[in-house]
């Protein structure tokens, strides 16, 4: 791929896999009017790890990404997800059988305008289909050259082990931020198996930002662990002269060192200025004092 990753660093995808951009772009929020500009600016900044899914906009998001990549496909490490479709009532429904996964992948390739996707995730495990069976179906797509690497999203440690035994899992996508730490129960298995973690919503679903106060809704969702976090975030942000959003993203990057594994966050945005701010966060170094203030219960590495 031609794009440079100087600003956002590099990370290994899976054990012994290719080096990819150390930060990506979550494309779910892209809009028609700005998608081309945001995606192309991302490539210019070295944010070449692009994440979309069949479910986003019922395929429309993939079309936007594919359009934005015309003439620049080789610069991107293109990721999409399948295995969740809308049922007759319009609700998302996991579909992990081989026929559905093949149909989803092939439809995604058409919408993206490419013959091969670099990383293809099982978006959610289908409770009616063993994860080994779903991963076996995806492995067939790798053998055919439609997919280069496989990933999972939202699985347990046991499911990750079972899947990895069928075919190497290069990446696990999961929510990870200062206010969402559940993935850390699975991270030791990622370290053991050599699975790269791709955190989505690294900013905490908008719960960390300028002017944030300990509102009743925020405290209800996060208490007691994160009581007082807004003010602590603001203090660290002032120390570095940046926004709390940038601190939140820098904290997620720090997980790579704390856990000794590749971590590639995929913050989403529809604005170039926010994209540029996110890219700058990758190089921001948090001190031991910063980390202790953000989470007093954690011993900084």
C-alpha cells in the first residue's frame, strides 16, 4: 500500500501478519456530502485502515467507502463485516451460516468495488451456528482470494479460542475506552494467540468531551468506577493543551504498551477537522501521572 503511516505509527495485524496503520477510521458515520473528502484526507494522513460493514446503512456505507477509494484502493487496508442482516421487521439479526456469509461477502465486494477485502469480520456470532462453522465458511473465502485476513467482533474468550483453532484470527473488534473496559477480560487470550485488538468507540460514545459534567445519565451508566472522570479528563487535557477527546484516544493507544499487544483504534467522524485531531492523538504520550489521574485504580506500566 502506498500510503504513509508516519503520523499514526504502525501495528502488526495478527501474529506475523502485515504491518498496518496504528490507527484507523471507523466509517459508519460517513455522509454522502463529506465521505470522499474524509476518506481521502485519511489516506493522506496515513490513516489507511478503513472499517465499514454490510449492516451500516444496509450497504450504503460500503458504497460510500468504495466510491471514495476509486483510484486509491491500493493505499487502503480495507475492512468490512458480515454476518448480520435485517429481518422482516427491520431488526438486525445474526446470520452465521455458510451460504449467508458467502452472499454477504460477495455483495460487500461489489459495493466496495474491489475483488478482495483485506480484513473480513464475523460481525456477530450467530447463536444458532457454532462459531467454528462460521469461521470455516470464512476460511473458504480466504482460500478463494476474496478475503485476506479474518476477524471477529463481540465474542467471548472461549469463542475466540474455538474460532482460532479453525483458522487464525487476525483481529478482534470490540468497544474499548475509559468508560468501556469489558474487552479486558478477553485481552489475555488475544495476547496469547497473537490477535490484534481493534477498539471501536474509543472516545466513549461521546460521553467524554468538552464541557462534560457528571450528569445523572452519565453517572448512572458509569458509576461507581468512573465517578469524577470528567473533571480528571479535563485536568489532563489542560496539562497537554488538547481536548478531552484527544486524551481519551491517547489512553486507548496506551493499552498497546500496558498489555503488550497491537491495538488499532478506529474512531469515527464525518468531519475532516476531527479526523486530523484524532490522527494527532496517536502520537500523544501520556505520563504515569496522567494515567494515575485518569484511572486511580490502575498501576501504569
